[in-house]
C-alpha cells in the first residue's frame, strides 16, 4: 500500500466542479454513436461516481449515487430504477472501503474499480433478467475493463485543476 497521497487530493474540491464533471458525464452518455460502438464504452457516470466517492466521500455519497442513477435511467431510456439500484449498491460498497481505496496507488485502485464496475454491470443484468429480458451476452462485461484501464487517466485529469503550476 502506498501512503503518499497526492497533495491535490487533500485540497478542498468545489461543489461546482463536481457538479460540472457529472453534467459532462451525462452529456457524454447522451452523445448519439453508431450502433455497436457503444459496446466497449464504459459507463462514465458510474466511473465518475466511484472517483468522487473514493476521493470526496463527504460531498458524494450513496444519495448522490441514487439521484445520478435516476438521471442515467431517464437519459438512457432504460428500465427505470436499474441504474439507481446499481449505482447505490456499488456506491455503498465503495464507501465502505473508501479509507482503504484512497490509500491504494492508481493501479490498485483500477483493480478495485474493475470489481465495482463489474458488480454494477452484474446488478443491471440481473434486474433486466428479472423483468423478462434475455441475457445480453458476455460482451456486456467488457466496458468495466475499459473503465478500469481509463481509471489512472481519469485520476490525473481530475487533479489538474488543483495542481499548483507555480515553479
């Protein structure tokens, strides 16, 4: 375990910045893409939600996850409540281990995020199957892997506004 957190994570994060990142994630989810190209794209709302729960648990929590899940349900025109349920459960799991996750290096965090995002996808598959839909296939579990690979980049990008550029 690495106990040297970037100093940027210790700085207060403005609520406006967190809200802006979530709004951008929702907008990315709304971009119309060609059929088939979305099979490999991660759930950016879920990815950001996990980032903020791990790094700012006092500002982003399970309630935020539930509300963002409802927004994701409306924006994707999917089964109402499935994202809310999945985000709430994975947010809760991340919050329970937040003090450990925050101490991991980005590679270790990426593995934990992979597990959380796979859990998120599994919950959504189970909910769909309970409502009568057929199994969507194993390819549905590829986006969490891509999300885990993007985790270190996401971490670096979200720290940029808080870095001192004075030399």
